[in-house]
C-alpha cells in the first residue's frame, strides 16, 4: 500500500536544486550584511 501523498506530488523538481537555491539565498544575505558592516566600519573606523 502506497502513501496517498506519494501518488499526488505537488512538485516534481529535484530537492537538491531547491536546497541549493536556499543555501545560495541565505549565503548571499549574510555576505550582504557582512559587506555593509565592513563598509560602515571603513568609514567610521
């Protein structure tokens, strides 16, 4: 007997692609915060 959710899948995309996009998005966010902090430190330092 198969799980009913396995029959009707919402997204057929590869999970690795979604994981990679999530990683890049969060990494980019932290890099942006880091760069902004360094620019502020450069001008105020």
